[in-house]
C-alpha cells in the first residue's frame, strides 16, 4: 500500500511508514494512492464470511503484501475480540449498529487495538512514545489497546474537567506504560499541543513520537471493516432498500472509513454527517465557507471538535472518486434536540446516549420510504451515566468493566496549556 501526504504530494510512503509516522511533512495526513474497487464476485464472497476472516481479507487487499495475510488475521483476531451484536431495531426502517461492546465501551476500541497490534509488530526494538489528545473516548481506547505493550509508552492529553467522570476513570487509572495529563484548555488546544510536539524535530527524534489519534491510517483501515459487517447484518427484507448510514462526527474518522467502504464497492447509498453545535462542517456544506468557531462544550463531548482533522481526507476522497459533495447528508443537532431525541428513543424502547442520539435525530428526519437507515452507536450509554440518567430520569445498567475501574484512584498529571512545559515533561519522563 502506498500513501501520499495531502500537504505535499511528493511525499510517498508505504503502510508501515505511514503507521509509524502518523503525520507527514507539514503535519499532512496520509491518503492512499490506490483506491481499489472490489468486483461483485469478491464482494459477495466477502459478505458471506465471518467478521474476523472478512476483515483480515479486506485489510490484506488494502495493505497488500507488506504484511502477510496470516499476520493480519492474527492481529484482527486479537483486536476485534469482542462482539458486534445484531442490529438493534429502533423503528421499522431504522436500526442501530452498536460498536461499543469492547473493553472501553466505544467504537474506538476497533481502531486503537488494531493499531497497537500493527505498531508492536513493526516496532521490534526501538522505544516509541504515543502522544495523543482525546476529547474522551480516544484516550481510553488507546490506553487500553497499548497497556503493557513492550517498548511503547503512551502519553494522553485531555481537557481538564471537560470529560465525564467515567471516561476519566476508564483511562487515567491504568499506570505502568500509560501516562495521562489533564490540560487547562479545550480539546482543540490539546490537539494543537500534539501538533506542535510533532513539529519539534528534536523532541520527535529523542522520544520516537507517534500519534494514535484518528489520523493514523491503521485506525482508519480497521474501521472500514465494521461497515461491511453492518451490511452483512441487514435483515433480508431490508436489503433491497437503499442503505443510508448516519454517523455522529467529531474528527470525521468514522465517516472517512465509511466512505472508504463505499469506495471499495459496498452498496451504501449515502451518508449523513451529523454533528452537535460544533458545526464547522455543516456550515461549510451549506455556505462553502470554512469558518471554525470556538469549540463549545456539549453533552456529546467526544464530538466537541471545531477543526476536524479528517475532513481533508473526506474532501480528497470525493475529489478522487468524482463524487458530488452536495450529495453528502449533513446537519447539526442542538443540546435541546439531543435531549428530546434521547427521550424519544427511550419511548421507542431503546436506551441510547447523546452521540448516537444526534445521528438518529438527523436520520429520522431525512430518511425516505424506500430507504433503510442505520445509525452508529459509538459509545455505551453507561459512559455518559450522569447525563443519560438525568435526562431519562431512570437508572441505567453499568457494565462490570466500568464499575471495577471506578473504584481505582486517578493517576493523572496536570499541566498548563503551554508547549514548553509539555516538552519538559516528555523529555524528563
Ligand atoms: C470519537 C467519537 C465520535 C466521533 O468520531 P470521529 O471518528 O472522530 O468522527 C463520536 N461518538 C463517540 C462516542 C466518540 O467517542
């Protein structure tokens, strides 16, 4: 697999390099040079396979002979070691694809765990520092994915006081090779610190920096796999209808992966890019103006991002495929609507959480009779316990894995929003 840097198309790397580098020159993201299209036969065969076999096959087609298929199979088996349950029917023509049954109860487990497997495979003897910013869920997924993996240390920055109690407990209680830092600032500001660190050649070299946020191409590729699984789970009766998938977007990694699945030939009619009040993309699609505002804190905090990293990949893919960006569904959902949508879902018999509710809200508004709609369940409601219980006025079930972590003390460090301080910290550690 070859990939080029979106900011400097002369920089071409292979998959292993892209995974290790994370970002290219000028902080450019990598994008595949080839966009294979699977023929009908192959698609049909793939859709009949089980999740693990199918996923390693798809990844092997994309990555090529750089990593043997038997290795990919092993990595996939290790990383996708938790179920994707049958689609949860919410209404006659709308179901939820629940991606939150992994160790940290969010879809990010898929990408983070696959990336950990790939990195530890590529990285035999060197020391690597994973530096990543999180608005809540990435941190947990990355921390758990890399926990106790040899020669890799993980540093996670998160906006102090802007993530939920359970989110914090989930990844700030691990210790060992996992260090967490609460920063006085927003998620975007944490992300800027990470970018600055990557720009610092000295720091990059000494610490063997690597980022594990959704810009890493290994995470993106892993996420393509569950769109195929989603398709294979659609009940026969609904298969004839057009498939429309609504995605709660933050950094737009999930949407990029979905679009890549479509570009491979998976029959998805269209996507809806759903955001909360941090609506840079919906405003851009409406007006053609890219005008990020200050990030606002919402109850769907994993989507509190006003400068989404992966958007540039979405645009590139539309360009390369000659697709019309006007056909991409979009919308933003206010706090008030998110709240009432959670109640609406409850009345339909489905306990959800704010992120998925945003995706459902827009899907429910836009879906047509001849269509079947899926929205992505990106996190377990328990991760947003206080919010959900407050809104629904009822207790919700908390999975055991979370209850165990809740009893452990927080091990986080605290730092001001200051790059020099961060650099000192990283070099000292
Ligand atoms: C990360 C996250 C999102 C946003 O996903 P992107 O791929 O960054 O767009 C949505 N919902 C939840 C629960 C998340 O953790």
